[in-house]
C-alpha cells in the first residue's frame, strides 16, 4: 500500500448529507398541533375579584356554564290574585281536613293549591295529591308528604332567616316542575364492610365516577357524615404551626374536603367564595358568605333529621334507594349550580302565605250605644 493510499484509509469518510423527506420534516409538528387543538377546545374562565387585590379572592365562571345556569333558575309567572271580600270565609269553614293552611281564606288557599300543582305536578294537576271525588281524603301519600313539606317551607322562612334571609323559599325553589326535586341524595351503599377483599376497607376513597365529590379520590359519601346528623365537627385545620392539641385525623380532613367540593359544585363557585385561601380557618379573613353557609349546613341537617327522615315510612319502594333509604336534601337541592337559588329572586312577595301563618287583625266590634241613646229608647 502506498503512503497516499494509507493516508486515505485513515481519513474519515465524508458523505453528502441526504435531504430529509417532506413527511419527516413535519412529523414533529403533529404533537404541537394536537396540544394547540386541545387548548382551543377549552373555555376561558371569566374572573371576578371579590376581595382585596393580591389575596386570591377571585371567582371563576365558565362562559358556557353561565347561560345554562340562568335557564335552570327561571321562575314561572305568578298566579292571578282575586281580591277577597270582608266576608270571605276561611278555608276551614269550607274544606275539611286542612291542617297546615288553616289561616288562609278560601281564595288564598285555592290560589296556592293551583300554584303548587304548577310547581310540583304540572301534568297530573290536583289529582297527583288528591282524590277528586273526596278532596279531604289522605289516601294518596303525596298529599301527606306535601302537608309535611308545607310545614317545612314555613319553618325555613321563619326559623332559618340567617341562611335564606328575606328571600325565603317556596316549593318551586326545590321542585322546578318535578314531583321529586333534582339534587336529592341517598346514603351511599358502601363497600360491604371491612375485610371484604384483600385490600381491606378503603374508607370510601379512590372510587371513580362519584359526582358528589367531583369525581375525585376523596371519600364518596361525606353527605351522610355531615348532613344527616345533628352536630358532627367539621373543623379540622389546626390553629398553630405544629399539631399541638389538634386530634383530627387525615381521614376526617378528607371527608371535610369532600363536603367542601360538593358545596362548591352545588353553588357553582370556588373555595374563595367563602374562604381566604391564605387562611382557610380564619373567620375574620373570610367573606360574609361563610357565616351564611354555616347556618345553611345546620339548616340542612335539621330538615333531614326532623322532616325528611320521618316521612321515609310513608314513601313507596320506588321512591327509596335500593337499600331502602329515603331521599334527603342538600345544597344542590335548592341552589342547582347558582350561588343563590334562583339567583336571589324572591317569590314570597307573590305568595306571602309561605312566609308563615298569617296573623289577621281582629274583626271590628260594633260600638256600644251611648247611655243617652239607651235612656231615649226606654
């Protein structure tokens, strides 16, 4: 081998680079276009500042969600009012077996009954609750349930004003034209007890598809824990840097956050509607709505324990859960995605009968004749 050939053998072989194909040059752009397409499909949330700047007190609203919430919170036209005469009889003087609305006159009673048929059973009308041949009969269970619900509605409007304020509630607030309100709930059937499988008891966690907790891995039944009992403790956050005397467990915290997610979804708001995110436990840094929610939690407990649970034995099997549990109310039952039910529109101005028993002024008493007139008659 000549020196020239040996030198060429040790030199690196330089080849002219091949031009990449057109398909290969664009291949890296496919994931980029896919990501841009996904981002374009997302709705941009609108924000409303509700607290001091820089504190994160913002509310997020999806533009596509707001119109749906407006449609779901419309109210029907009020029933026409017939002016009563001074001698219009009370309902008890005309109808039998009236136990709750005895303070109404016949015209007020008939008008409210017509409105209730629109609010609850627009297709069936009066026959949904009544036997048309005997209106006084209690043979149909919806009539007995409606009687209890009228008592509950009046109690909400008189006793629970710290939550409902002067706006109050009517049958429409929950029913919206349906015999069974949307947003009711039953006790979750559970996992069948500890030791059911090799994984043991998951403490209601890591269960997919539970809408009440936002499809999260949090415990799936915080409502039975906190909204169907008298007074469980919901406060879990400590007040000091270290644990100190705080004996609440992580399990209790997870149940609490499950309840908070449920309330957030029910009202269509995020956590900062009530809390300051920098100090969730601090009442003096929270919004006024947190106090309103505090009363709301206790109101829902009272309604379930003292009104909804007692009517469970009256309901037929098709109104109960598979395990025989009766329906209960929660935040979603009234709010239905709105921060205030019906966006704060009050219907009590048109139906004052639902505020509570009507106190009527006593009938005027005829004045006694003067003494001189009596002497003259003698």
